[in-house]
C-alpha cells in the first residue's frame, strides 16, 4: 500500500509540474502579443488552474480534450484581459494547442530509452529505488518536452512578425483552415488509438512500436505546415500593404499637384486681370462722375465675381506647404479646433516639397481627426533646423489612450476598415527614411506629439 501510494504521489507531482511548466511557457508565448506582461501571467494562471481542475476531477479526460479545454480557457481569458483583436487571440490559442500536442508527441520518442536506463533497468532492485528513478525519468522527460515546446514557440515568434497587427475574421478563416485539418487528423488518430486499446486491451504503441515514430513525423509535418501558413500570410500582407502604400502616396501626390496647378491658374488669372484693371477703373470713374452709383455698384459686383476666392493665409516659404497648411487650417477652424502655425520651409537643403507636403497632409489630417470632440481642442505645427536635421512636429489634443506598438512605434486602430488605416503613418516614416531620418509618435498626458526628422 505504501509503495502504491508513493507511485501515485510521484505521478501527481509529475503531472502538476508538467502543468506548471506548460503554464509558464503559455505565458511566455503570449508576451509579444499583449501590451502588458501581467496579462500574460494571468493567462498562465488560467491555464494552470483549468488543467489542474481537469486532472483532479473524478472524470477521465483524454489529453486531446484536456488540452483543448485549457487552450480554450486561455483564449477566453486573453479576450477578456485585452478586448481587442479577438481573431488573432483565437488563432494564437489554436497555435498553442498544436504546439503542446507536437511537443508531447516528440517527447514520447526518447521515453523508452529513458525508462530502460532508469526505473526499468533490470539492475534496479527495491521499490524505493525504482520509484526515485521513475521520478527522475519523469523529470528528464519533462525537460525534453519543455525544450521542444520552447523551441517551437521561439520559431513561431520569429516567423510571426506582425505580432501587434489586428487580424480580420476572414484572415482567421484563411489561417485556421490548415490548423483545423491538422487538429482533425490528430483527433482521428487519438480516437482510433483509444478504440484499439478498449477492444484489444493493449496499448497501441506496445503492439506497434513504430506508431510513436509515425506520430512524431506527423507532428513535425504539422509544425512545418503551421510555419508555412504563418510565413505566407505575412508575405501576402506585406505585398498588400506595399500596394496600398504606393496607391496612397500617388493619390496624395496627385492631390497636392492638383492644388498647385489650381493655384498656378489662379495666379495666372490675376496677372491677366492686372492688365485690364486700368480699363475697369476708368469705367467706374465715368459712372461715378455721371452719378450712376447703382450702375457703378452693379459693375463692381460683376467684376468681383470674376475673381477666384483665394484663402492662402500660410506663409511658409513654399507654395506647396502654403496650400496644405492653409487648407488644414480651414478644416480645423470649421471644426472649432484652434490651429497654431509656426512652420517654415527650409531655405537650404535638398528636400522635395511634395514629400514635405505629404508628411504635413497626413500628420495634420490625423491631428484634426483626433482633436475633434475633445475639450479645448487644438492642433499645433512647427518646424526647426538643428544642423543638417530638419524637424517637423505636430501636436494635438487627445484625452484617450493611444495603442502605440512596441515593435514599430506606430498606432494601431480598431476601426472596421483598419487595413486601410495606419498606412499614412507608415508612408510618413518611409518618406523620412528616404532622407535618412525617421518619425516618432508619443503621448504626454492629453497631448499627442508626432515628430518627423529628415537630414537635408
């Protein structure tokens, strides 16, 4: 009885240790995907709690079911602690489920060797010695399994580059197709194995030792399939992003070029009007001398209608940036936002006005959109030189909390069409990098600060 109780105790300790180690690795797996580490700790605790309950309840759960319930609980908890990007969290839970299964299958391979040199060694005599060696064998097995699991987690993290990017439901459906096929195959194999054991009264692996090797090969193939799915998903996303970025830049350049051409036409019209102004003054003078004030007023009104309304109030030193800032000032003031302009185009240096215009257009549009609806809304823009560095800074009021990615310093959005958002920030960074600079986005209390740095 004492010996049997000791065997049970070693088994319980081994199982709890495995659960805790898995919980730690689950927590580590989620670190780059959540904003705060304390939330990953919560997920580890949830996993450990659920798996411990399933182990001690008087109901026999297979490993397939237990891992599925544990990972489902982690998925629900991850959505609860950070209520954004639910599709990605579902995908991560399926990924973790497959990693747990694959590590378990691969760790089974050396078990026969480990057991044969420890507690199953014919030279081992005595129950106590055998129990102690059994505990050692379980510890070695756990280390191997954790090493395999850690390696798998590391590779997934390396290949999964867009860790903080929001995932759409359609993308989840695309990614999970391969996962579901792998999981279904795993469940079918497990069902057939358990059915054989019940019918034959013998463990399938004992009857056919090659079975463990087949399962291990299947696990490796499944892992490679997971890696391929994630890799090609990111390649497709990168390709789509590049197309959208180029399209956005071209549309903005076309828009700015249209503004410039319009202003050139206005100025050309002004030059034409200047040649006729003496005739207009003479006509008005004659009408006034003849006391035809009504006709003079009508003539003046008709003449004024021929003028284009020009509202270029910014004096930056460059026509492109004049137009952009004047237009953004008008938009801000129409929205009741205080607009402060201290931008000056660099007198020296090699920088294209269209590039600066794209940065100003994007940065001010984002600032105006963020400041709308705020208390005492404001948008401020300024520029300065520091040696060869040209700095552009836009500040705006915003009382919310920005979700700024730790990976690239860009803002993530939860808007339904988020795949079309964020490219403005990336385009501004790409333009700044064209001039060996960069961009920075930060929040100080209720103020968002965007800074672009360019070497000119």
